[in-house]
C-alpha cells in the first residue's frame, strides 16, 4: 500500500538543534504578527532565536553547538 502523494514526505521537519523546514509555505507570521512571504519550495525558519534574518534561519545555529 503506497502513501498518498501528500504523505510521501513531511510538510514540516524539525532539524535537530536547527531550523524548522516548511514545505510549500507561502506566508510565515512571526511572534509580532508580521507576515513574511516566501516563494521558496522549502523554507527554513529559525528555532534557535539567534538568526540575523528572522524569521528565517541564517545558519547561526551551527555556531552555537558545543
Ligand atoms: S535555527 Fe538556524 S539560525 Fe536559528
């Protein structure tokens, strides 16, 4: 039994100690209510709170490890 097309991959992926990957998201609303539009097929949203381009991940989380 094969999965339905929408179940073949996750729409939201939480990366260990890293961003949340959103597949197919068009608008992300931040904690201040500001809406950020993306046109990328997969968008990385910062979860560590240290990105300089929030709400997007800029890779800074990699510097915070150990
Ligand atoms: S999760 Fe990547 S910079 Fe915060």
